[in-house]
């Protein structure tokens, strides 16, 4: 099975669900990166150190993307 990717197990995030996360890194493209149970989430418009409420907009095999829906303090 050279060249084939193994199917990954269940993802710790679900499409359309809201989560509260800490942005811990910046991607090369400038998006903030957060992790939930080690699963990478790219969040455009955020910076390292932000604590935000997000909604998942896309779930792929190795990462997800999300958009900010508010600050975590709200």
C-alpha cells in the first residue's frame, strides 16, 4: 500500500460545532493555529496568544479550519 494514506480515526472536532481555544502558533500563511487533542485547527484573522470562540467550517483528514465567532470572555 505504498503511497496510500491510512484512514485516520475519529476527529476530535465536528463541522459546525463551537469550541473555545487558545491560539498557540502562526502558520506560514499568517493564520492562527490551535489544537484540540493534538488535532490542528487553522483560524484566519487570529494571532498567537488569542483566546477565542470558534466554529468549525471544514474538517479534513489531518486538519480543520474555523472562523472566529467571538472572544472567549463573552
